[in-house]
C-alpha cells in the first residue's frame, strides 16, 4: 500500500477520533446542565448559593488549564487526552452526589479542572490533526462539541422528564461517555 494513502487514512481517522472527543466533551456539559435544578434540590442550596457554587467550575478550569500542556508534553497528546477525557467524563458524577454547599463547591472545582484540562488537550490535538491535514477543521470540531451538547441535553431532559435520579443518570452517562471518549 502506498505510504501516502496510508498516511491520509491515519489522518482522516485521527480527525474523526478528535471529533468524537469534542462531541463527548459537549455531551458531558449538556448532561450536567439539564440536571442543575435536581442538584440544587439534592444539595439543599439556595439560588444564591447555587450561583456561588457555579463559579467553581471556572475557578477549577483556570487553575488547572496550564497543567494540561505539561501533561500532554510528558505523556504525548493522545495518551494525555485519553486520560484527561476519562477524568472529565467521570467527573460528571460528582455534582449529583454532593450533599451540601461546601461539597458542591469542591466537586464543581474538580469538575471544572478536568473540563479545562481535557479542553486544552483536545484543542491541541485538533490543531495537530489540522496541521497534518493542511486545512482548517477547528470550526467543524467545535461544531461536534455543539452536537454533543445537544445530545447530552436531550438525554438529560428525557431523564429529568422521566423522574430519573440524577445520580443514576450521570453514572450511566459517565460510563458510556468514558468508553466513547477513551476509544
């Protein structure tokens, strides 16, 4: 087989794989967003306390994002992304098990940290694939994030409509998304 054809297939495969990771990342966000009212009720927090807690993902991401580059450099972009996307998908479970404001703030910090690190790693790998293709694909990858967010939101809306406990919903979603994201 011609080496150039094989190389093109590998790059195309890498593009689809990174696109799937973007979709998984979006699906975690969509799944979480639909269950915020359930999480608020379960943790017994007021609207103001919920607003405070919802600042913690941004804090976690801001603190952790610089670490993603170091992790990617040390372990390689693909290996780092597999580990970081697994941490992010599994972190989906944490907010639904938080019993109070303090715990909710702490787990949302972790949730944000894993989101930020996996975001940096997937974008870096997206740029690497884009360079190998020698054409722009980042807008398509971010479109895949939106598709994932819509799918995660739809699944979360259905779970909420059926009265499913968010702990069960997020555990099942985290399991499926972890498998897809790592594969």
